[in-house]
C-alpha cells in the first residue's frame, strides 16, 4: 500500500489518483485460427516482458489536475 501525502483532491474532493507509466517492450498476442482473441490462458503473460517506468507526478482521476510529486522515497 502507498501512503500518499494527501487524502483527497484539493480541487474536486476525489479519492482516486493516477500517475502516468511509460511501457516499453514487445508482447505476444494470441488469436485462434477463426480470428477470436485468446482471452484466458494463452494471453496470461501478455505484459510479462514489458518494462514499466512509473512517473512521479500524480493526478486526480476525476478532474485530471496535477496534485503532487511522489516517487522513489515511498
């Protein structure tokens, strides 16, 4: 669990925050011969080889305003 420096958005009161995360890599998507996407099982590791680089700026999920910078020192 992350302990944020604020409990809610100071602009709209929302308690839901987000940060942007950069993703790099190659993923394998599996489809059946009839063209249907293979949801479970075959695609369970779809994101395993991606490199995630989370940014430190956090935003309100409702009004999308910048709220605070928070990162490596959690």
